[in-house]
């Protein structure tokens, strides 16, 4: 039997298929809420399915501008985030942004024999490693000067869950100081994504003249990406070891979001979700970006944006074993239905 990645398989109360949670279920939750009203919801609803989120929504900002009147609404419900846990609903109120760059280190105008000049002439890979090491302090806190770091919500991230999710090896510590939710959601993080250098298989006793790395920095939800990119560039130039020539080339930039959860619409959403789930929703952040949230906020600053969820910590979005908890999915459909009903009743 051939099971294709998009064929849904049901096991132990979960549906398994590529994209089943992120983000087909997000579309299905809206359709289910409309179906509950037999296609005639009690308030005006525009369904907008955005298919470019995974590549950063490059067309969306223009589209929102060109169709501003058509898409204008009091509330935008974006069902593309994660719940706090199975059975524990959440609204996402912060998303980190991202900047990245390529950094090139040059130390020689040609390669040298390491036996002839090692000990005096530097090699570019060692210089690059020393430079990259300055991105963090000894304890793993990001050491790039001038980056913002916001306070996180008052939530304890369960350590056993972190262990299960990350698979950190025995004896390997976690990075940084302070509450885990701040390190995941509201503080910057820096990662070396890749290095261009001689492959181990091809290594010879040579001092490399040039080496290159791609560095990615997740930035605080309220950070200006242009400011963060400048801070990253300044840091890399200022910490050039041994006077090495450092060239920084900007990569991509994406803003994070602070999504206020307050006012009558948020109150109606909280009440509807509490009724559906039997427990109060939690306000959480996400360490990653959903750039389209910022696009909607910019295009419709007077509207309430609600970032809701269908996935849970076991959903493994983008993985080969991506899955969706079917009971939670049904509850998410019910919650959105009850929310539309509350909007009709004028609770908001
Ligand atoms: Zn995704």
C-alpha cells in the first residue's frame, strides 16, 4: 500500500498528513464555523485564504492595499498558531521577527602552507569562528549590543516538555538566563545557520584566506528589523578578530508583532473559547514569525486581530509525521462558531 504524504491517516485520536495542522486545519476551522450556520453566519464574514505564508507572504501587503475596501473588517481571525497544550487553548499575542545576513572574513590574499606560516599568519576559518563566538556571552545570552528584549508572559514552560521537544543531549545545557518563555518568545536569539569553508574530506594543511557564514537573529516582537540589522552588522564589524576584513551582506528582514488582546472583541473571544474548551485560554507568544499578521495590522490598524490555533506541541508542523488532535480540532471549530454567535448578540 502506498500512503501519500497528503493522505490523512487516523491514529489514536490524531489525524496524520503533511500540512494537516499547518495550515489546512486553519482553513477548515473557518469552514466548519460557517457550516454550523449553514453558510449564513450571523455577522458579515469574508473568507480570505492566504497561500504564501510559508514563504513570508511576499504578495500580501500589496493585495491588502489594492483590495482594502473588500477586505475591511472589525475583526481578523488568523488560525495559524499553536495552542498551549492539548486541551489548553491559546491566543498568540507576540511573535518574534527575524533578520539574517552573510558575513565574510578575509585575512590573506592567497592560501598559505600551514607549516610555513602557521603560528604567524591567521587563517580565515579560525578568525570566523572567533567572530561568531562573540554573538553570545559565556552563558549563552545574545551579546549583540543594542537589541531589544521584552518581558514575557507569566507562564512556566514545563522543563520535561522542553526536553521532549528539543531532544537536547545528556549534559548539554540550555542557552541564556531568565524565564524560558522570555528566551523563546520575547528576547533575541542568534544562530549560525551555515558556513562556507573547505570540506573535511578535502582538507589539506592550508591556511584558508576567506571563510563565510550565514547568521540569523530572531528579534523581540517590538524590535525594528532595520535597527536590528544595523546592530548585527555593527557587532560583526566591531568584533573582527586580529584586524580581519569583515564584509556583511544583508539578507532577509521580517518584523515581529505585538498583538493586543483587549477590548470588547477580545472579551467575546475569551468567553466563547472558555465556553467551548471548558477552560480559560492562555495568552502566549511564538518564537517564530507569521509576517502576514504584521501586514494585517498595518493595513487595518483600527481592527482587532486574533491569532488562534489548531496545532498543539505534538503537531510537528512541517515534519514527516505532522498531525492534528481531532478532539481539539472539533473544539476549535466550536469555539469559532460560539465567537461568531457572540458577535451577533452584540457582546462585543
Ligand atoms: Zn508552517
